[in-house]
C-alpha cells in the first residue's frame, strides 16, 4: 500500500506507470493499465476530468486534438459523443470506474485531478464525483488523489480525508507553486515534484516534514537509480517494466 520507505532501507521505491504503461500502449487507456499490471508495476498514475455531461473520464488533455485529431474540448462534449471517439493509435476513453477495473484489485492508483483552463469553478463538482466513485468501488485504500491545483487538493482533503492526497509541482510554474508553497498549509500525505526539482537535500527535508515523495516522470535508468539512492518513496515512469529492471540490485 501507500507507505514511505524505511529510512536507510534497501527496498526500492514504488514504481507507478505514467498514464499506465504509456510507452507501450496508448496513454490512459484500459490497455495501458492492463500492460502496467502485467509488467509488474506497483501502481499507475492516471488523469481525470469531467466531460460535458458530468461523467468522470480518464484523459489528460483539455481537448481531443493530440490523441484523436479532433477539436472538441472534453469539458464541453457529451459523454455519448466522447464514448464513440476512436483514439488515433487505438483504444477509447475510459471512465474512472472502467480504469479502476482494468487495474485490478491490487494496483495502487494515483488519480490526478485535471482542472481544465477556464473550468476552475468545477473543482468541487470534480472532487465530489471522484470521491463518490472511490467510495462506491471501495478503492479508497489503494487510491491517492493529486493535483497541481492547491484548491483541488484542499477540497479533496475535506471531502474524503481517509484517502491520501498529494500536491504536484513542476519547474515551469510560478515561484510559489514551484516551491510547493501550499504544502505547509495543506499538509497533504504526499509531495509529487518534477524530477528536475529533486535533490538529496530536498528529499531529506521533505521526509523530515513527514511527506511521502513521488517523483515524475523518470525513464532513464541512471536517474531512477539515483532517485532510489536519495530515498524517494515512488517513481512515475512511462515504462514501468523497464523501470523495475533498472532498479534491481
């Protein structure tokens, strides 16, 4: 389950498939989640957002341009239309329930709340609907919910405090977000930094403050081993099978 590595321990970090095994299958599809599971991943990371009729879909982008060659925005398009869309490289857009089923009963699932540009008013609705699915499916013990948006993390922690939350941050953000300024106020279970923001001193400091540290997105074998040696708790990789092989003693 979700737990920090023991200080000085020899075990490897958890390996999570980024949008499933997205180096090998179309990202955020049932096939990508099943492939991550087959390749031995400890869990997967996936993205969720609301479609035009309010269903929770597993999809990263605001629109269909990159993955389906179509212009429609997810938040403005009805579920029945999105359900019929064939992605360019194969597969279809799953619901969160379908993704959880594809992951099976054992995989950890990091659910990232995607707040589409201009849809900040929908944070509460997205949180409530994801929480309802997690409760209905009984997936709570293996779910961690994360977001770049501190308000979404705060809303999640109020709505379903028994299910872990993580704050994402990246180098391209404005300074307060890049430094995870909201963490001391929110006190989430986890911090999820981009790889370029990670150093041994920072990992040690985050651990002293009690955070679970999950680093994204890392595919290089040497970098994976470096993060292991820093003591990070989880790594998020596009090819979890290769990441696991790189982390073997």
